């Protein structure tokens, strides 16, 4: 009996030891094995319970296994909405208890002077009405530091400060200690034997700090800019004969004082090669070799230039396509002779794979609608991939002047013979404010301002509100043009205008005009187009002081109406319609007035611009010619407001209306009375002046020459003034006292120089001109400043 008691006692001891270990497993299994009949969410204030339940992996009627509970906790944490999550059981009810992250009430920056609040706000991830997390704060601190380092502040320190508010909200303040700019104190080059450090410094974008360059932002260390500098150095060497150059490294080391960087570029130049021979191999292709050779830019005896090789490949590809070899591919084969330091270049033209356009994607047009771009491409899905057509599309897109950059990228399609064409554009401002200022000895300063939006609503509409004003001219014009009226390749538009001109300085009268015009036009082919215009204008000449004005001006006093139609033909093959370097543009305009109204004349004008690259694309010669004649009919005279007045921007070196026929008034001064015939030519050379290319600043030297004559005016108006020639017209070039007309076809010539800046407002010109040849009584002007069209 005693043995039984001992056995029972031993068994009880063993069970008491094992029970605590075995019980949790049994209990847990029992708990999780039970089906969940309800799920309760606790602790949420702003976030809806249904939103929280959507992340829970267990539903009512399912078993809450440990794996599902663990996945639910992880999913809720990954939302970033909660600082703590707990999931427990209460019987058959699953309890999800959360602790919400605070809501960000405000984000502020303190201590920042070099970088604006708005710029920092764009970089940080945490913003108002977002959930606060410490991970995001740490990420934003690193973002702010990166912004400052790009600006050259490498000693910056950023401390986040959290201010707790009621209702689980916080204000977040980033306290910034900028620490001062870390300038580039020194730039060194290692391995440069062909070019001096000074020459290479002018190539790269990073610049060495100098106290007097206070406006410069490129004298701070920027790792991204440094990588681009390596590429600029490599291109520079490749342009100058070093076909094997390698820019090995670009290292930045802090100075011992920690206030700047020392930049060191290490270069392996290799030998400098000259071109010994150039050949074009057409293989079996039926191509005109003569036309192909004319496109080669690399010359025998020249130093090797990789950019000329690239241009030659492009030009040969286009020329082969023009000759019908649509799928041509040009492979340059460069054979080096390191011992002789020469190389031979063979351009092999072979047939590339036949490819067709599977899809056309447009990227980067955040404002301009896709349709505005697609209608200029003249390319469609299924078309053969033709580089000539693509180049023409690039030209048409460039002519829109909506984009800073246009790039056509090719990628593989769904099959080997399919290609996806991506048109990547970088939009630029299409609104403009154009103004001009001039200086004349009598008028001092004259100027005007106009406003225009060339891509209204991103639909390609051209809307111009010209509210131009100067000391002597006020003009209000509303113009609207739809380049694809009703979806057709036909432009349509209208103009409404009102003008008040004070011509007292030039011709002793004032004039007002009020009118409208309707316009339409269309392309004939890739290079030419025609347009038509009808206009009706009411005019008035007044404000005449008969004691001073000339008889021709006095005779023009009063109101008149003009009803006229105009036709214009344009031919244009410029390589770049906005900044041309090669090609020709010609325009012929005819106008007929007399279909109603009291003005009767016919007018014909011709304009031409020819651009020729003198030295690559850097030095460009422009040859411009303008001529016109106006003839009256129906027994009418050509009225004062309809004649040609030249000068200012149209004939530099002379005042506006300063060149051409003039007539002496009763006071002894002369009035500009305009001519019925003019012919003006221009030779203009543009060239770099040593500034970085990205600044867009060029120098120019020019000469304007020509004549304006044949006013057709009488020397006296009956009963007005003290003139000795009655109502007879004076022969051209004749002189007389009193009311003499100075109307000579004498040749005028001016020369000048200037600076052109491709500014965000348009081409800005500051020009100085001096007239070498002029006719008697012409009015000169030596300096002029203007912003406006490219040519």
C-alpha cells in the first residue's frame, strides 16, 4: 500500500513539472483553432475601421492562425499610419488595437537663407495633412542635405524638431545650420600635355572661386556637374584629334580648413591623329557617290574630329534615304596608325534591317496636347522607318518654337522588324514680352512693348495681345490664329487693331487707324505654303501744324478707308527655322487695295534670307534682301500712310523713317514722306565671342545697304506755304529752296557690330551702327537695343 502511495506521489510530481510547458501549446492550439466570429478595431480616431480591416488577413468565419496574425501586423505597419499594432483574442473575437501616427499640421524651415522655403518644400516627402513617421523625417533630412550639397553647402546640418499639438497632431520644424558655401578653391589637371590648364578650365562647367564673380553659381562643388565635366573634356579632346583619350578620374578633396574643394582631373591623352584618307563605300547600293561625298565633313589633312564623324554619318544616312535607300545604315570604320599618328576613315553604307513603326509615343509634353505634336509628324503606325521623314518632322516641330529640346528615340518593338518611336520634348515658355529701345539724336529714346502667347491652352493657338507703347506710338492689337482650323491642315485667324502714332518728330502729323483682318493659309508641300488676307481699315491724319508741316503732309490731312486683299507665297528649307545656320527662305507678297474704300493701289514685295555656315555651325553668314514697289491706279495717288518708311530695325544706322524721301516744310525742317520703291540688302556674320556656349551669347558684324525713293509728292500744295515750284513734281535728286523735296535714289550704306543673346524673352540685340553713305537730309541713329524675332 505504501508503494502505491509513493508511485502516485511521483506521478503527480512529474505532471506538475510538465504541465506549465505543455499547457500553452495546447491552449494556443485551442485558441487559434477556434473560428473567429467577430473582429473589433480599437484605438483608431481618424482612420476608418473598414480601412484597417482591409489590411487584416483574417475574416469572420476563418481561423486566426499565427501566420495570418503576423502577416496582418506587418501589413498594418507597412501602411505608415500606425506607431504600434497589437492583435489579440477575446474568446471568439479578434481584437485589433492600433496606435495612430500623428497628423502633420505644419512643416516649417528655420535658418535657411541660401535655399528658399518653396524649394525645400518641393523636396521633402512629409507635408501638411500627412501621417508623421520618424523614417520619413530621417529621409527628408537627407533630402535637405542633398539640396544644400548641390548648392555647394557641404557643412550643412539639419535638426528636425517635433512640436506636439492636441488631437494627435504635430508641427514639424527643420532647423538648418547652413555652415557657409563650400567653394571650389583649386582646379588641377594631371596628364594634360597638349592643352594648358587654362584652356581646359574654359571647357568645363565647374569654375574656380573668384571674389569678383559674385553672380557665379558654378564655383561650388557638385558631383553631378563633375561627371558632366569629364564628358566635356572627353568631347573636347575628341574634337581636336585625340581619338584614344580617356578621362580617368575627377577627384574632389576638401582643403585642410574644410572651407573648399580641390578638384583634380586625371587625363590620358594618347596620340593626336590626323586624317590621312577618307572614303565612302556604297557597296552594291545604287547610289550617287558624288552627292554622298559632298556630305562628308572630315577632310584629309585635318586633325581627327569625332563630332564631324557623327555629322557625316547623319548626313550620309539622310542623303542615302533621299536617294531611295530608306533603310540605309552608315558604319564608320576608323583604322589607326599610332606610329604615324594618322588614321583612315571609311564610311560603309549598308542596308540595315527593314523596320516599320509599331507605335509612336510622346513624352515630356505636360502642357502641349499630343495632337498638336502628332499632326506635325506626318508619321503613322505601320510606316517604314525613314530618317528623312523623321528629320522633316523634327524641323516642323522646331518651327513651332514650343520646345527647348526635341529628341527622337528608337527602341525595339514586339518583333525584330518593328520599332517604337518615342518623341521626347522639353517644353519652354511660349509666352513672350517683346520690346525695343533706340537712341536718336533728336528723339533720344524710343521704344515699344508687345505680349504674345503662341501655344494658347496647349492647343497650338497663337494669341497675340499687342499692347505696345512708346513715346510716339501706341498700338492695341488682338490676333488669333488656329493653325489647323476644324482639324484640317488649313490655318485661319483674325486681327482687330487700333493704332495712334505721333509722327511729329519725323513728319509733323498724327495718325489713327482702326480696322480688322481675316486670314487663312495652307501648305503646298514640305517647303512651301500660301496665305490670303482681307483687311478693312479706317485711317485719319490730323494734328498738322500748317505753319511747319510740308505740303505733302498737309495734303494728306483727313479720313480715308482702305479695303485690301493680300496673297503671300513662302518657300523655306532652313535647317532650323528658329536659329538657322543653313538654307534659304523666300517670300513674295502682293496686295491690291481698291475693292471698296477710297484707296487704290497695287503693291508687290519680295523678301529673302540665305544662311551659310562659314566655319562649322559656329560662324554663320546671313545674306538678306528686301524689295518692294507700290503703284496707284484709278487716278489716285499713293497716300502718305501707304508708302514705305525704312530705318531703325529695317535699316540700321538710321532712325525709324530716317532713310528715304523727305520734304521741307514752311518752318525749314524736313518731314519724312516715304517712298514708293525700296531695295535693302544685309550681310551679317554671327560668331562666338568666347563665352560658354550654353549662355547663348554671340557677336555680330553687319552691313546694311540699299535705297528708298520715289515719293511721288508735289513740292507745293496750292495756297499753302511759300514754295517756288508751283504744282510741279521735282525730278529725282533735284534740289531747290523753300519747299524742296529731297527724293533721291542715292545708295546708302551702314556698317556696325553688336551682341546677340538668346534670352528667355527672345533674341536680344544691342547694336551700334554708323552710316558710311547717306543721302542729304537722312536721319541717323547710332545705337539700338531690341528684343524680337530671330531674323
